């Protein structure tokens, strides 16, 4: 059957196409999830009515679509699409899907989830979505978040405005007891001072050395000096 460009565009942008993508992604996640995770769900997911895992994926498309979907260019295409997908791990279903321009940053959409989050939810996102303002709103709703820590923010032992930020490496070495896994109750953000539970995992020496060499190599390639902590 022959399709005109207009007809193809209409099908690609239809509600049915979006629903098909949601179903396909959900089915893929269900069939590829680690069986050990499924076995543990009853234990660590029990307190949360929903566990929303959010991430994005970028796809390069034909450069004729640059006006609608801007890409980074350079060695990549000047046109690309970013698919933002949120999956409810506990209930095994798609929670939200959005198609954006490739140049849109994840952090720029960090607060997008606030319109959908409910009390008791757990939001799990990578460092690209890190936003203290979003975290503060999630806490006000009565929900929870899990994120890696950005090196650009300060940590404090108290919410007192007069408190000085801590040196995290020194703090860990002093109060961590030399353990491989440690937990600390701290406050994050110079202005926000959000109470958080910080979980620290000490890497094996061979893994640390490997990452150290990779960081030094990357810094050298970019013409700068790597700052390494011990």
C-alpha cells in the first residue's frame, strides 16, 4: 500500500502510535527485567504504592527534520529526537512518555513529573535530572526520590544557615568507620538545606584505579587537569 508523506506523518503523530510505543516499551521491560529484582520486590518496594523509574534515550533522525527536532550537530545529526519515558516498576506499566527535541536537557524537565507524582511514590532518576527545586517539591507532596549526588552541591551537618559545608571525602574518612557501605544523615543545598539520607559505597581498589585512569585520560584529551580525591 502506498502512503503519502502527509499520511505517514499523521500516523506517526497519532494517539494510536503513542499508545503502541508505550505498550511496546512496557512489554520489553517486563520481559527483560532481572528475575532477582522481581523476587526482591515484595521486600524493598512494599512501602511505596508506585516506583517511577524515569530516563531518556536520544535517536538521530534525518536532517530534514531539524526545524522540528533540533540535534547537537557536529559529528552527529543536526536533527534528533529525545524520548523521555517513565515506568512504574512496581505495577509493571508505563507511567508517562514524551517526545522532545534532542537538544532538550533532562534537567530542564526535572519538574515535569511533579504534575503526576502522588503521595508515597518513589521517584528514581539518574544525575541528568538532578534538581534541588524538584526534590523539594517531591518532599512537599509526601513522596520520595533516589538520585546520585551532584558534585556541584554542598552538604551540611545541620540545617542551620550559619553552618559551613562539609568536605565530603574527609567526612567519610572520619565518620565512615572504614566500611564499604556507609549511611549519613545530612542536608543538601546552600539555600534548600533538604534533609537527605546519603548512602556511600566504597569502590574496590581495582575499580577505583580503572576509573581514575579513565578520568585522567578524558581530562587530558580535553586539555585540562583532572582533580582526583583520595
